[in-house]
C-alpha cells in the first residue's frame, strides 16, 4: 500500500506537467471561427487550394466571358440552358396560360379597362406592403387565369385582386401580409370571411398550380446579356426593363403574349430608348431569347405606346413608382416617338 502511494506521488507532478503543456498548446492553435455561407470558398477539398503560382497563371487567362457571370452561383451556369429550356416548355402549358380573349368570351360584366384599373391599384398595394416583384407578376397571372374560367361581377373584381395577391404572397413572400391587411387595404369593403372564401375559389380554379415562369423569370437572364454595349449603368438598365415589364401588366392586349416574348420585347425597347441610333438587337440576344425583332414587333409597339401614354395614360401607379429616386427615375427616360421599321428587319445571320 505504501509502495502504491509512493508511485502515485511520483507520477502526479508528471501528469500535471503534461496537462499544463497540452493547455498551452491549445492556446497556441488558432480557434475555428464560424463563417457565414457566403464566406465559404468553392474549393473541392483543402488539398486542392491553389498556390500563389497557380493563382498568377489563372489571373492571366483571357478566356471570353460567357453570357452569365461565372462568379454568380444563382445563375447555375452548368445547367442554366436546361433550366430555361424547361421553363420555355412550361410557359406554353395551357393549364398555366390565360385565354387571350377571355374578356370577350367569358366575362359579361368585366372589361379590359376595369382589369387595368385593378392591376394599377395592385401595384400600389404591393408597394404599400413592400412585396417583391415576383408576387405582383404571379398575382396578375392568377387574376387572368381565374377570369378565363369564371364569369365575375364587377363588384367582386377587387375582391379577386386581393385574394390573388394573398395567394401569391403566401407562395412567394417570406412573411406575407395577413388576411386582415388585405381587408384593411380595401377600406374593409370585404370581410375576412369573404377574402378567405375567394382565396379558396382561386386555388380550386387554378387546381393549386401556382408556379410557373413569369416575365420577370426571363428578364433576369436576358438583361445580363442585354446590358453589353449600352452606355448606362447596369442598375439604370435593369430598372428601365422592370418599368417597361410592369407597364405591360396593365394592358389586356399583352395577355396573349408569352412571358419570354414580353421579356425579349422589353429588352429590345430598353436598348432602343438608351441608344436610339444603334440597332437594339444582335446575334447574342437572338441566340439567347430565340426571337427575331419581327417576332417581337407587335408586343414592342404595344409597350412603347404604354410608355408614351398613348395607351393606359390614366393608370399612374407604375409611372409614379418608377419616378422615385430609388428606381433612378427611369420613368422620365426620354424615348423617340417612333421606332424605325428597319430595326425590325433582322435575320438570323445578321451580326
């Protein structure tokens, strides 16, 4: 027993010395720090970190940039072509398209002007509740699809508008407004029960098919390429495109156009407005959008008339929205009154 105690007494200082040495070593090691997702590098493994010599060689490469920026992970460069091919097939799906002439064929008490007034008001609602633009596009799509299937009295048109925006908000927003908010925005013209009932009617009519590509979906990609060779800031060009696209929502005549065609028309018109003497189209845009200017002519002229207030001049919400400084006042951008007909003459082999 005495021998064991003597051995323990000898080993105790050694163990304590080892513990102190280990503690000191831990203090010298750099502590791992938490980082946000955006700070993580995209290297496949730590062993493959490039040396300074490799970085110098990479920096000297002169490979031409693709239409999408390689450093933007949201563009999904490796399979972006497959994604947009799928979206192009989805946008022609009859279950996700409104009838191009539903006002004439289905509606008895609602006309195109009433629809324009409703959409113009919904633009104000989306601004009031700071909703993203995708919510507005989905909302208008739901309205047109519902009216293609159901005859509605004009007294319930605003109710359809707020119910559609409620559905779109739930689908798109992180924190959508409450039902009571949409009752309040109508000055309590409709009760909570009426809004919820109309919401259910919208969902049943759409068979819960709420997704699908919108003009904004295609505009995000097209604008990346379209900004090239335009003498303005990227933000100015982007806001001008957004303004023209939202103007198209007001016009019943634009319901018949596919979202990709409207997006391409917006790109053409924005480039023309910012550089009136330069042909707005080129082979890169044709390859990307799959449209020639001749395909876009009717839609372009419609949106140009909207911009110059030749159509829908009394609908002011979109115009007032884009007169704000936060949108670079793009609604005041000057535009020639006419587009040269030669700009619509563009073949696939043109430069």
